[in-house]
C-alpha cells in the first residue's frame, strides 16, 4: 500500500495538527519548514503574539515573556521582507523604548498591524510621562483602532489621573481591561475631585465584559472607587469576567468592602470570578451564583497577621461552595501561597472535599502550590518540593481525586 505524501494531506488536517501544537513553539517552527501547505498555518500561530523587549530592563515579571519575543528592529526588518506576517499579529506586548530610532520603528510597525486586537503596555516601573511624545502618540493612535478591544496596563505610574483616564478613553471599543500594579501620583485629589471633573471623553460609552485588577492597597481603593464612578461612560455592571486581586499590609476590611461593591454591581452577569480576599459571607449573598462557570481563589497564607486566617478562609469556602453545589460551576482553582503546613486544617479540608464531591457539574479542580522558604528567603524551586507533595493534595481531597478531576501544580506562580 502506497504511503500518502505529506504534501497531499488535506489542509483541514494540517490545520488541526498545527492547532493542536499551538503552544509548542519548537513544533510550530518545525512545521513551518515542512512544506508550503504547512507554512502559512504555522506562521499564523507563531506570530499571533509578539513581545517587543526592552533590553535595558533587568527584571522580568511572571508571565512577561510571550511566544514570540524580539527587538523591534529585527521584527521591522522581517515584516518588510514578509509583509503578510503583519496580518497574523493579534496580541502585542510593548515595553518602554527609550531610543529615538527604535521609537520611529515602533510607530511604523504599529501602523502595519492591521488585525491587532489586544495590546499590553508594561511600563516596567516608568512613568507614562517618561515615554517620548513619539512613543505616546504611536500607542494612543493604536489604541484608537476599532479592532483594539483588549487593553492591559502593567507596572507603571501616571503623574496625573487625567492622563490615565485619557489613555483609557482612547480605546473607544474596549471590552476587556486589565490593570496590574498601576497608580497615579495624585490619587488623593483624584478621589476627592468632583465626579464630573475627571471623566472619560464626552459621549464615550464603554461596556466592559471583563475587568482584571491587581493593585496594591494604596491604589486599589481609590482606583476602584473612581472606576465605579465613571458610569455610564464606562459601564462595569455587565461583566462576565472579574478578577480582583489586592495586596498590602492594612485596610483589609476596606478592601473587602470595595470588592463586595463591585460584585454586587455585577450580581446578575458574572460567569468567571477570581478573588484573593475572604469576603466573610456566602457568595450567594452578593451575586447570582447560578450563572458562575468558574471560580479561582488565591489563598495567601504567609503573613497571617496581614491576611485572613486559613480556618476562616476554609469555612467561608465551605459555606460558599455548599450553595454552588446546586448549580453549574465547571472549574475550581485554589492557588495556595504558604510557608507552613497547609494540610494541617484537616477537618476544614475534609468538609470542603465533601462539598466539592457533591458538585456533579465540576469537570476540573486545580490545586496550585507555591511554598516560601523562610530560611533561604525565596520561593521554592520546582525540584525542591518533596516527592510526597502530590500525595498530600490527593490525601486532603480524596473525593475529588477519586472522580479523576484533580490537577496539581507546584511552583505555579514562581517557577524560577
């Protein structure tokens, strides 16, 4: 029987093979060299996400590196020779570029990315005002594209809150907003200002379906309150996805109340929820839990003097999941950050396991662990977890494990 040549495979099968390997960069590059029918589909994935690095930055944050990471000059040369590659770019991550020639290349490149949908600006600790006028103009022009629906701002500062709002206002078709470690120097004035004084451009009516906040306490409360005051120019009352992560050593009760405020605002729309604060009352008191499909909880059990005690956390989870058991949640994730025995709360874990075991709609329960080594003063490396670590998870959640829906991951957030 004669073998079918690789070039004669149906394009649908080739596309399916490549889609299956879309997260394997080495496999995609190999596929792109097989033959012409394989090249286009491979390149479509290889260049779907591009990250322009700033070589002067020494610190890289978790999740910062994306599939294709390159400097702007090399990428500009590449798309000059292969213009069709620009149509594949859907997601772009940009860092501050402080070289005039590179800034011009960035402006030229951004104009060519006609299908760009998502842009992430990682300021790396810089102020927005420290970027050149050329770079700011290039970014704002890109933000105004009707295709840009997803914006992420990370690790940066604004001198004036008005500039922050102007940047948001440039994204006239925004649907998904993520703010991580962002702040403004005039936050106090920002909060106290008249509601009409600082707002989005007149006539703008953004209706977000996803909001992710990961902010320190000094900026969390004022930014959260101000975002809530932007309605109706920014509608936050119909979110399908909400992630609220807040860090700090104080004002815990105020942060919890602010989180409850935005939950109540979206009581009838939320499908996916991420939290790192213990709300102290069942979720069913705050939102319509019948709609929830996934919930992710980050349990910070390191500084117990600054965070909710583990027993209170677990009791709140038990109470909330007892209500959720009657509905259609499909996926639950527990991320646990700890420096002592997290399995010690056996009675509470047993009760939570029993509740999760009754949730017939569940298809996956993720347990992601990050252990802090107090002696070394750092997070444990993957190889430093004991061989029994996975067994400990299975022992704590035996019912979930017996249903074969349990997935464990170690050094999940700090793998280096």
